[in-house]
């Protein structure tokens, strides 16, 4: 895949996340996509990613801002750095009670691309900042 197409693929994925268009985001990943969420163990498969996105949307309203997408030559790997702006809407199991806490955190994702599809997504956030933001009273 060309460098331009790889950057466009990742940008399209991030745009779909920001639009809460899970179907559009999932159309860009492989059936056996490897997803490394920032808060859990690796999950394999498009349907597990669909479940994860739905669960996240249930508890959080998030938008990615200040997005910068980069890729390695050859269009096989890409990365995105961004600011996560969100609201903790409903209490999630194992997390503090949701009281409408808002947060702004740095974040990033790393991607592998093969055959025009995203085959790996690894998410990163600072867990100390994340927990502090959710523990704050909204």
C-alpha cells in the first residue's frame, strides 16, 4: 500500500471513531484484527472490536482532537497522536462512579496495515492520568 493510502486509511478510521460510526470504522479493519485496548488484554476479531466500541460508547463520549497521523515508509505501519476529549457518562464496571467527569488526555494509536485493511490497533493512554480524571468529581 502506498504511503498516501495508508495515511488516508488511518485518518478515515479515526474520522469514523469521531463520528461514532462504528460500521464505517469496522469496514476498514480485517476480520481478524488484533486490538490492544489501553485498558485491557489483546482481543482478536472484528466482532470483538465492535463489542468494545459499543461498550466504550455506552460509558464515554469521546472525541479525538489535534490528530497527527504518521507512517513508516512502505505503508505497513502507521501511528496517530491526539488529544482525547471526553465525558464519563455512565458508570463502568471496575471504574469510579460516573458523575459527568470531563477529561482531556494525550493518547495515541499504532496500526499495522496489510492488504488495504488495518490488521492491528494498539491504543495508548497514561493510566495514572486516566484514573485521576475518572476519580475527579464532575
